[in-house]
C-alpha cells in the first residue's frame, strides 16, 4: 500500500495542501463497511448517529468539490476574441410553483439548449460551460443558482426571455479571488434538503476542467517547496476525529493566472 504525508489539490488559481503530521495517508480510498450489514449488533441510537455522521461527511465533501470545481473553471474559458470570459452568477426562478425536481430539471435542460442556440448564432452548438445547484424557495418552488464560465455579455431582459419561466437575476463575478468560496455559500446552503434525496444536488456541463489531486509524496513535497511563500493565504493546524494533526495550507495567485507558470511540474497533472 502506497502512503504519503502530503496531498495537494489544484483548483485553478488556488492550491490547497494537506500535510499529515502524525501519520501517513493511503493513496487509496478506504471503503467503510456498511453499518447496516450487522445492524443487529448496534443499538438503534448508534446506527442513527452513524447515518447522520455519514450524511454530514457526504455533504461536506460535495460542498468542497463544488468549490474546487468552480475555482478550476473560473476565468479559464475564452471569449471568441481570445480573452478570458468573466464568470456570471445567474439565479433562475419559476413563476409557477413547480416543486417536482424531475420536471424542473427537464425545463432547465431545454433552457440550456435555447441559450446555446442563441449564443452560437443558431449553430446549435453546445459550448456553454456551467455549474448549477437546485434549491427550494420558502413556498416550495424550485429555483436554480447557476455560474456560467463562458457566457458572454447578455442583457438581463434577453436572458429572461430565453428562460421564459419567471424572473432572472444575473451578476458578474469579477472582484473575487477565491470565486468558488464566494459563490458556494449561495449555491449550497440547502444541500441537506431531504427533497433532494436520491437526486442530484448539483450538476454541470460536460468537459469542465476538473480539480487535480496530487498524492505522490516526493512530487507533492517538491511542488510544495517550489510555491513562493508570498502566495500563502491560510496556514492552520487542526485535528481529525482520531486526534491526528493536519496542517492545511492555501495558496492563491491572481484569478486569471496559472500556477504552472510558477511551478512547471504541475503541467503533468493539469
């Protein structure tokens, strides 16, 4: 079994480093045996507690991945003239009180097709890159929070007409370095909603840039020591559930830049 004391996650202009100070981490994921297999061996309260903990861990991982996926793609998609496109945060609401996720997702899919058609000047080209989160309003109606990575300038009235199902709110995301952290708090506040059980809490377009994970110990440490300290934004030590100390480092550069210009070794993983 291969072990490492350092894990690096690269998401666009953000690099996160986890250094395991008291133990080494396996390269491989550890599959935890289902607690239901021998449920009769455990009291009911413990089973429910473990289920809740498993659910919370799953939600936490989903939120973290959402943040990293957004950071990996923000400012990385070009306009037709070759310049970076500013991400746009779009909220889509339904005028009708639509509460069925399957029906709402079908309407959203048709909207994306119409928007692609409009943006490609009628070429029916599916080129829009986005991430969308499903949430519920107080009245129970579904609404969508969407971040588009390569949607060029469009009038709000035009976008609302293409949506055709209610109100639209559109904002540029331009002055934020850690785009994923900023946008995620709006996009995942209802991740734990039971109405989304068994359904996708967020989905995305195809061929997005994925966050890169580097676990090889020698390479991870080589990359870490090559990152200039001036880009360090966060440095903290915390303990996991087993009281093992973990050092968390977060490095950030300008949102339109790439760490591959500073650490060429990263090109192998991106």
